[in-house]
C-alpha cells in the first residue's frame, strides 16, 4: 500500500485538507460577521424610522394645536 501512496503525498494531501478546512472556516466566519452587520444595520434603520415617525407626529400635533 505504501507503493501507491507514498508518505510525501499523504502529508501534502493532509496539508491541503487543512488549508481547505481553514479557508472554509474563515469564509464561514466572514459570512457570519457580514450577516451580523446587516442585521445591525436593519435594526438601526427600524429604530431610526420609528424615532423620526414619532418626531413627525409630535411636530404635526403641535402644528395642529397652533392652528386651532
């Protein structure tokens, strides 16, 4: 069996699997952080939208009271 798979090939094959595994792990981490970043942006967008709506309602109510 050692004639078919010399030690040098086994080591390089094992190393290439480690490199591929590391790249896959790194990609997963990057995708996770990008997902978290997008979720944070969405949350901030929702919060800012609700704040602006409240401010607009307050301004509109004060404007209506001034007209009356």
